[in-house]
C-alpha cells in the first residue's frame, strides 16, 4: 500500500564549487520486500529531486537505497580528470515510519562526502 505522507527527498551540494548539484542523476530504490525503483532523475536548480516521492508517493516502510551519480556530475562540470576518485555513492537507510519525512542531504567534493539524515 502506498502512503501519501512523509516522503523522501534527495539533495546534493557541490561544496568545492559552492553550488547545488544541478543536473546530477540520482535514483531512489526500495529494497524490501524486493528491489523496486521509486524515483530517478536529475537534480533541479536547487539541488533537489523534484519527484512525487518527496511527498510520499511510492514510499513504503523498509530498507531503501539512494544512488548519487557523483562521477558523471563531476566530469560534466570539469572534464574527464575532474572525477579521479568517486563514482556512484550508495546510501542505504531504513524508513520505519512512512508519516515522517526523510531528507538526505549530500555534501561532496571530488575526494569525499558527507551524507546524513537532515531535517
């Protein structure tokens, strides 16, 4: 059953350039009871994915995975040598209460990242 409350928002900031990661491709997967694509697309000008999953569409309780395609984003903004280390950043997390919003902000450079549950 799909709950239209809570939701999951994906957000990325390129801290080396000091800008939202507009255009970065992201994916959101539900992993239980079986792997299912919930959302996919590029981040908007504000660095967030504009998708109905932000408002809870398709979000169920259980394990999820967000995939941030950092390597492709870095190469698009700095050439082939701009992504010497990171490629796709996976982040697995649990949704226990579908009425609570889960915000996942990613802050990254070509060499590292911080990804956490925000507010």
